[in-house]
C-alpha cells in the first residue's frame, strides 16, 4: 500500500484531503492510505480519540438549505503519536512506500515576507528551530520538521517524494518549497539541498471547504444520527473543491475519479479563490466582530456588511482578474450564499485570525493591481480599514474573544494603535504593505475608508 504522510491532523485536513482519499477507497481503489500526525504537541485529545477509533471519525456536512449528511471517514489508517524527536513521523517518512508528504499549517506558518523570503528577524520560533536542527534535534516548524523527515528519507535511500501543500497560500507549492530551500541553505546542508532538487516536487494547489472548529453539539448530532459516540467528529459545508497541478514525482492517487481537478496551472483558480473567497471571508469576520456579531452568517445577512463584500469583489477584485476562465460574478454569488449558511455556525473569531498574514497575501495584491491600472481602490480599501478598526479594538482589550495572529508583532501592532495618526502608521507597516507602505494613494484611500468604517460601527451601535 502507498502512503501519504500528512502533517497537521486538524479539522480542514480531515474534512478535505482525507475525504477525497476515502472516496477513492470507497470506489475500491485501496492502493493509498493516510498516516498522519503533528509537528507540535497540540490537539492531543483529538489525536487520542482518533487513535482509539483506529483513525476513523464521522464527518457531518450541511448544505445552505440545512440538509445534513453523515459519513464515516476511514482513509487515515495510522494516527501517529507526538514525540519531541518526531520518531513516529520519521519512521513513516523514511519508508519507500510513502510517496507523498502533505501538510496543513495555516498561512502564517510559512514565515514568508512580501518578497517570499524567510522573515528571520520577526520570528524567534523560526530562529530557534534552525538552532535546534543545527544541534541535531528535531525541528517543529514546517521547515525544521520537513528537514528532519527528509534527512531520514535521504539517509534511508527511500526514493523520491512529493511535498504537497494543502494551505490557503498563493502559489503554495512554490512558496513553501522556496521557504524550505532557504531554511536548508541557512543550515548549510548542501547534501540535502542537492537531494531535494533531484528527488522532490512541490505542486501548487487550491483547496476549498469551510470547516469550522468542532463544537460539542457536532458530536451530539452525530450520536443522534448514527448512534456512535465520536469525540473526533467534525462538520463542514457540503461544498468541496480541490485543484492540483499534476506535478507528482513518485505517483499519486487517481483523484480525478472523485472530482479533484488535475491541471497544468492552478493560477486562475487560486487567484479567484484567494481574492473572491478568502479576502471576502476576512472582510465579513472583521466587520461582523465590529458590529457585535459572533458568527459569519450573521454578518453575511447584514445589508451593510454584505454590500461591503459585494462591492469589494465587483468594483476591484473582478476587474483585475479579467480575462479569466471562471465566471467570477457567479463565483462571487456562490461564495456569499455559502457564507450565509447558518448551519455552519462558523465564528468570526476563527476567520478573523492572522490578519497580518492575510492582508499582504489576500488583499494587498488587489490594491497593487488596481493602482497599477490607474484605478481607484475605494472598495478594496474598506477591508484593511476594517482590520485597523478591529486592531484598535484588540489594542483596547475590547474584542469579545482572544485574537490569534502568528505573523503579528504585538509591540508593533500596539504602536500603530497608539500613534498620533494610526492610519498613517498602519499604512507605513512594511509587514502588511511591502513596497506599497506609505504610498500616498494608499494612505488617502485608507483614511477615507477608515471614516466610513467608523460610520458603519456607529450605525450598528457597537
């Protein structure tokens, strides 16, 4: 049997990639299975539950009309325990039967700046990981972890392996590979660098399925519907999509048989998804929080918030993506229908996280493209203006939940909010804006948008 070693057994992987492998196995193609574990000691309860259930779990899916379905997913055949030395993961990585190593670590986990360089200065955990690997210990960032696994595979002469990124990162295969090569260069491991260039590939991919953090009522519904106690149960929307560049170095599952789009280039799908779906999702989460809502669907059904999202896509995102093989207006409308699904009960807290990674990755490109064409940026400027107002709430300790942002320097963020002119300070932040920082056109658009956000907040009495 061929193995996919997956790093990061979170909800998204189990509602997405694992589902496609499960569907293939249900068709009778049992040549592939997943072995999964984590690079860090998190999700211990879920890991234990999965181990007790032999890797199986129940996925609840729900349509925008509220129809629920329950599927027992059995594609994860091995759930690997966490050890600080990563020994269980290393053993699977060094097995010739392992042909793909895939990973889900979230956008901020790649530590890349606007020029796709590793941002050593901003991330002490990245520097610490480099030092750990240099001293012979296992790494626990995606890069240090992969170095630990790939060194073992190289040493075992286990053959080629595809490195498959399953995150919402633009050009995710190219960029994670670039970060990994920079990490290996910093290590000075020329042997591994040479081996990687010969024995690995890194296809780009676009992934999509809204998957909220599981709440206790998911397991309760699963129990009522199936009779099974399943502490590892989770839920997601009925919509699912995966587009992958067909660039695998040592075989792959026949995913096209279960609806995966295998393509030569993923770029058009990727840009549409990141700008029309991901950026809009963040817009609704930030605006919804400011308006006093808890859930994404509440903000989506608020007329003012829906208009912000709709205008951003229509006025600024779609024009810079044309010509495009995808019907972008239809895609926009499907996205808003999906976000309005109350049964998903996706929280603003989950979607609002990592703004310091999402603005440069998902929003700044549209601003750059629109300015390069000599256009206005009034509609897209509302998104970072919402985030600034959101950041000011965080600074004042007035968010109704804990804000998580791996890419944020808290001291720098507080300094923005304490500045005499927070809009100018925000627009000057190079982590967010790169070469656009302090551009007068950006500053003016943000200043106008910030005023509109304040009026929106006041109108909502929040």
